[in-house]
């Protein structure tokens, strides 16, 4: 034990000597290393070349949108466009046609005028071709149907009292049909019978007397215009001085509140005219003549010497 203690003391002594030999600590001031500022993190600008490359890269990356080509419009089927229909010369006009008579006449009576005590049979029988035996109602209806087609083709609205012979329509009813349709002109179609006298011939017009209509002037003008065109087309002459007669006793006139005329298209009692009036080809001419006259009457602006 004593030995151990001795060693310890010896060591302590040795340690004291060594400490005295060392340089004073205060003098060993460590040279302060210059404070190096922490490098500011300035983003290092990329070299230009790098930028360029970047742009190029970007451009390459985003694909340039290729414009979608406009779809080629499918061509419409080469249908010829519908031409705008030109309005016919009679567009807007309402024309009444009353082919005279019917297959079976009606002898029962009706007043010849509103409020009149005088009566006439509702539908007379009409006459017949002296040679051909054709019934007047057949000729009247044939011409009426042909004329209707021509008028409609020209744009007119046509009101026919009947388009078949198997009807029973009185003269008052026929006039009332024209009133209801508010016709611009009503035309009654007949052929005449000169009685046993075969010498009478020619076409003529009948119009209501002045006291029976509000449209006297208009009726006379329509009658003159249409008769002239009719004779021009058919070559028929006119009966009477100017081809117009005036009647106050016709039921079909007196009940009509619209402009109205009656044409006697020729004489079935005259053999020569009977041959013409009963001929279907001539009936087309008759209808054509009436049509021309109607156009001239309603459309004098289209020009015609016939109106003079
Ligand atoms: Zn008749």
C-alpha cells in the first residue's frame, strides 16, 4: 500500500512540473479565421446556350398542333333548285262558272228575284242540237270544265256550281254559291235556241239590267271584252247589234250580289253552229276564247287591242 501511495504522489509532482513548462494559454489566441459569409444562394444564371437548348427542348416537347384540315363539305345532291313559280296572270281572282242546266231539269218554282211574286222553274231543261242531238247541258259543262282548268292554271280560284250533270241545283242556289264565294266575276255558260228559225246564229252576251245590279258598268265591260275574245278565237259572229242584251227576269242574275254575265256561246238551233258547238275540238277553242277574254278583262295591263 505504501508503495501505491508513493507512486501517486510522484505522479502528482510530475504533473505540476509539466504544467509550468507550457506556454500561457491566453497567448494562444486562435487567429480568427475571417468570417466567410455563407454563400448567398444566388441562382446561378444558366448559360445562354443552356437556355437556348432549353427552349428548343421545350418546343420539341410540345408538339406543334397540326391544324385539323377542314372536312371537305359534302356536296349536296345536284338537284336542280325548284324555280320560284311565277304567279299566273289571274292569281288572286275568284271566278265563278255556272254551266247552264243539268241532266234532269226541275220544273218546281222559285221567285225570280228576292221579294218577287213572279216565279220561274228552278232549272229549265235547255235546248238540243238541231242536227247533232247534243244536249245543251253537255256542251255547257264540257266548256266549263275546260275553262276551269285553264283559269286555274293561270292562278285563278274557280268556283263551279257543279262539275257533273247529275245534280239538282236551282238558279237561286247557283247565284248564292257565287255570293258565298265572293266571286270577282260570275259567268253563266249557255247555248241558245233560236226556235224553229234556223237562220239565227252567233254568240251574244246577256247582262242584268241596270236596276238589277250594283255592277252594271263592270258587267257590260266584262261582257264586251270576253265576247270579243271569244269570237276572235272561235271565228263565230255575234248576234244583235253589239252582241249584248239586257234582262231583268233572270233568276240567276237577280239573286246574285256579285258581278255576273251570261254568254250564249252560239245557236244549237242553227245546223252549222250545232256542228261546231257539239265538236269536242271546237269546245276547246270556245274555252280558250273565254279564257283569253277573262284575262283581258282582269289584266288590261298585259295589253290587248280587244279591250278597245
Ligand atoms: Zn241554256
